[in-house]
């Protein structure tokens, strides 16, 4: 553990987490131009459950995007906004969000900005601190770990489905309902063995495990 990690651990031993536990609404603001500190702060905040979804996080920095790539996955899964201050060609504060499952090849989404003598200007349909998981605008393909329970479920060939396979369940699929509502496609990794979970699933479809006749 380096000096940055040690100091953060001491800071987290009492007030911040206790404040989150007894408060209905908490907004955490971290201001730094040190990439290592920002990374350690966010990771530790996740580890000690300070950054639950009800906690809002604002990261304010002058660092360019290229030096913030290591933060993007953490920002995507937290209720957070990234504020970047620039001075060229004139002072400006840009407000960005990261969406879950968004490719790192794409830039963060600019949702607002401030400039001198002007109020906050929204630049997209996203509000401040949007509900990121309501609808995924990029329509990502997610890996679904699902247990095949015969005779209720079976795989069939489907050239239009990711991987050329589709799981059919006459009782209906919780994953299919969620996929339509949240705007994503699915790639299945079925397992014939109860309790065996495929590596790194995006989520688990438990419909097949309910044993509904």
C-alpha cells in the first residue's frame, strides 16, 4: 500500500461512510489533477460502499481524456459526472457522463457546459445525474449466464441471433423482457450443470432456475 492508499484508508475509517449510512442524500466531490489519487479514491469508495447508487459523485479535474481512461469503467457504473476545466481558447467547464457498457473507443458523453457570463447549458437529452440503466442508448451486446433446465429450455439455431444460437423457453424469458426494456442484445453462455456460472457475465437470467412447469 503506497502513501496515497494509506492516507485514503485512514480518511475512510469513520466520517464519510457513516455519513452515507445515516443520510438520505449524499454528494461526494473530489477535486484533483493527480490520476493516481483519482483512481485510488474511486476504487476505495467502491470497496467500502461509499459509492452506492444513491450517492452522487462529482469528479472535477483539469486532466485531459487521455489521462483519465483508467477511470472510465468506474465512472460508468457509478452515479457520477466528470467535470473537466479548460482554459483554451477561453475558460470553460464541460460536464460528461460515462454510460454502462459503452466502448472506451468512444468519448464520454458531453451533457452540459459552463462558460463565463453564461448559465449552465445542457447539450443532450440527458439530465444531470441521469438514470443510466433505464435505457442503454448504444444497444450493447451483453453476456447472459443462463442455466438450461430440461424440458423447459432448449437452444435452437438462429442466424439472426448473436453467436447463431438462441435459447427458447415457452414460459417466457426474464432476460428477453429486460433486454427489450433496457435496449440491449444478448449473447448466451448456457450451462447444463446447476450452480456453474460462466465467467464474467453481464447478468444472470434466473428464469430457467425457477422450476415453473
